[in-house]
């Protein structure tokens, strides 16, 4: 049972890393091709919903501080 949980955890981490790499590749492609990069969408979203952005940042810091050793 423990081995299965480790395998599932590894798969989730591998998927998360793949998503981050895909986002980085898209960001580089958008910058080189003159399209709107993801960072501008994020900046627009933070400007529109600052309270939600603060809540997400707080929760990310809380979880990161809780699980980081």
C-alpha cells in the first residue's frame, strides 16, 4: 500500500513538472512571436481581483511553509 502511495505521489509530481515546463515553453514562444504571454493574463487577473490574489498568495505561503522543511 505504501509503495502505491509513493508511486501516485511521484506521478503527481511528474505531471506538475510537465505542466510547468509546458507553461515555460508557451511563455517563451509567446514572447518571441509577439503574442500576449501568460504573465500579462496573470497581471490582469491580479489587478481585477486583488483580494482573491492575496488569498491565493496567503494559502500558497501557508501550505508551502507547512510542508517545507
